[in-house]
C-alpha cells in the first residue's frame, strides 16, 4: 500500500503516547520526537512545572497536542490518575514510554533503607504498575517501551541498587511481550548508556563521566536525542516484528 504524505512525514499521526518523566532529559527528548512524528503526548513530571510548561510549548511548536500531570510514579494513585487523565483528554492510548526513574549511587555497605526503597518504588514498582495499566487500557497494536541502563551488563561499584532495579524491568519486558503479543502489542526495553542529563550530573562524578565517554566507540557520552530516535523507531509500525528485546543504545560501550 502506498502511504500518503502525512503518513510518511507523521507516522504516529492519530496515536496517543504517555511518557513518564517527560519534562527533562531523555523523557523530554522522547516526548518531542514522538510529537514530531504526529503523536499526541501525555507526560508526567515530578515537581518542575516550568520545565513541564517549556516541554508543552515545544510540543505545540511541533504541531502536536499535549497534557502534563504532576505525578510521583512510586504512587499507584498517581499512576492511575495519569492513565485516567490521558484517556479522558485524548480518548485512547497507543504508546507507553516508561522513562521516569531515580538513582543514588553508593557502596553496598552504606546504602540507606530509604534510598533502597525509593529507587525500587520508582524504577521497578512504578514501571510494573504503569505496564499493568497499559495492559488493561492500551489499544491493540500498541507499543510499550521501558527504559533500562547499560549498567545491568557492565555493573560497577556503587551501582548495585540502581542496576538491580533496572534489571527487574528487563524481566518485566520479556514476560509482558509474551502475554500481550496476541493483541499485537510489542514490549521492548531500551538500555541507555551514559547520557548527558541532569540525573547523570547529579549522581555520577565528572571523572567517571569521562571514563564512560571513553568507553564509547564514539568517544563521547550519549545525547537524549540519540536515545529518543531509537525509541521513536520502536514506537512505529516499522518495529512490529520486534518484541521482548533489549536494545542496547550505549554507543558501543557495552
């Protein structure tokens, strides 16, 4: 079938995407990239309403509609609200990008219980229950894309809790792909390597960032747009035969 010009230029036209943690970093880049492809965007943010408003303005400039909701993905009530508001606003859900995450690095001997609980609450529990909502509400032929990290393969001192929280997400992906394939829904993971974001600057010292850049085949850290382009492919119909996979967008670092 020959595609129309709109379908070629806007492959996600008519689709609705949720991007968790969509006001900054990788999430913001993903929200803008999917908007450029024609999707309407619902995204969550934690506190920074100014960043959320800037993201909405940029989405509007891309010619797409959006809504933003302050939500803590560690709380089931906030997750339910995000899905409720998205469907109330746009009438459907086609794409879920589980991007929201948190990190704190430190030796196993020094990890505080509160830090452990918070990391797993956001990175693992939040992702699982967002996937659960998508499994119940998403249109057939939808896309679920979970964000993990190259650290689940590379390991590294100080990263035990963060890596474990992301490794669980990779297992969620494989199980859900088997369950939802009958509906044409694909479920994949994108494991990002070191990427220039506020979170990276908050938790990784500059000397370690330089080492991460040197480990890449390209001699640099990733940019949010590098990850967003991979996710845009997985969100498109072109990825319809890819599911249950972990796409390692690490610049060759692992």
